[in-house]
C-alpha cells in the first residue's frame, strides 16, 4: 500500500499536535488543552462528556485543584485520514499511566488503554482544531481515572 505525501504530512502534523496536547496535560495540568478544540468541541470520555472550551477548561481546572497527580498519556499507532482539504479523522491508542501523588511513584500497568477517535477541522486563523475527541475503553484496571460531575455547575 502506498501512502501519499499529503497523507504522510498530515499524519506528522496531527501526531505532533496530539503529542503537544498530552504533553500540556501531563506537565502543565492541561491549562492550554481547551485551545486545541473548536469553541463547541467535544471531549467524549467513557464516564462523562464535556462540550465546549469552557467545560473542558473546568474539567482540567478541577483535576489541578484536586491535588498532586502524576500522569503519562502515551500515544500509539497513530493514523490520520483526510476527509477533505480542511477536515481529518484520526485513530490511535492511548495508554494512560496515572496515580495520585508526586513522582517518584511505584510503577504499574496502564490504568486505561483506549481506542481514540479524533475529528478535526482546519481553521484559517487557529490551524487544526478538534471538533471531538472520543475515548473508547479497551482495557481498564487499577487506579480509576478522574471524572467530576460538571453538569451541576
């Protein structure tokens, strides 16, 4: 199977964007994470969905406010598929390692392995933005993920 130069370039660009997103989440509490979404973008988790930048911001702020947590969101088997000149869909696997507390913590298997589906659009000013990011759990165990109920706010 031959992969076009355009698809290869798109894959590298969107993979880098995904890595930058999770690096911000893992090392900066996700303070910049909402800016990776369209204003009405969806963060669709197994336990909750957050619609719009402000709900996504509230989720990451809640995570930060609850106290020290060490996380590594590891991205694997990344695939980007163009769906027109300004739209794309990506599939990849997320391996989440997480525990409350500061490093150095005991090691353990990932607490979540999720099949991820991203839908993105290219904004002329802001570049590629997520319209949705969906987590589909394939494996779970050990430490629970963090999920507040932001619908009450």
